[in-house]
C-alpha cells in the first residue's frame, strides 16, 4: 500500500501570506490530487495530475512535484482559504489520502 | 449542475446493517465511475471503494477494512449508487461521502454533502 504523509499538520498564517504544504508518497506516484475541506463541508477538488488546476479554482492555488514529493502552494492567502487540505494518490489500490494540513490564523 | 445527495445514515448497533443511497443528477450516471469516501469524526479522509460504470464491467474495488462486509452497487435506471454495510463496527462511525471518480487521473471530482453513520450500543 502507498502511504501519503503531509507536512506540516497545521500552519498558522495571515491573509496575503504565501503558504506551502508538502505531501510525500512512500513510493513514486504520478496521479496526485489535492482537496480543500472547510468545517462541516464536503471536500472540494483543487488540483489533479499533480499540477492541473480544476475548473473554477482560483489561480493562486498551484501544485507541483513528481515521484514521491509534491507541493501545494497558495500564493496569497485569502480569508476563504482557511481550511484543511488533503493530498491523495491514485496510482494503485487502495487509494489513499494524506493526514491533512490545517491552515489557520 | 452535478448533484449527489446521500441518504440512509443513522444510528445502528454494532453488528447491525445499514444501506446508504446516493441520488445523482446533472450528468450521465450510467457512464460514470463512482466511489465512497468516509471521514471519522475529527479525522482525515478514508477511501471505502469504487465501482466502474456498468458498460465497463461494473467491477468494484474495496479498502481492506470494509472488504467482505460492505457492498457497493448501482442502479443506472434510478441514477442511484448504494453502499450496503453489514457487520458494522464502532470504527465504521463516520460521515460517508458519495463521489464521482475520474479514472484517467484517478481523482474524486464531485462530492455529495455526506451522511453520518453512527455505530454504537
């Protein structure tokens, strides 16, 4: 099974800050997605294929990386971006998520 | 507009059964691959299983913790996805989300609002 490890588990930031979240896979993957989840809501797809922005997602979100190391970057944090972010690998079953990174004030 | 609406959650005793439904609209359900993802209270996301479209065989993959106890099925005539859960355990307590699944890059693009399943005596 492929294990996904996110860091940090939480990050304190302010509006307009640049925020970077890291996701590491226990073995190389090519199918990597990122999701945003706000309290009491369903997750929302932000990025797929490691760096492709889902339709309707603001361009301040970007994804990069390959192999085992991936990054989600929020270039200028907005008030609505305070949430928990998850990475997910789709290379092999069982599909798996990282533990989440909470972005808070 | 894609809509996924889950129902059927509730309180059930350990060892009991429950069937969740997910009513889909806004897309061609019969062509869609679908999935269930769950989230225990205060915890992260956990994939439960995935079903292919009927035209592509309708085969199902399950996560190890639910294999043999849970069954994913679909009724394309009703645009509805199901999750039959048997032999429920306290650790199955979670919000269960129905999602669409894009096979090309293996991600979950649309999510329902979720339905809470509580397994407790």
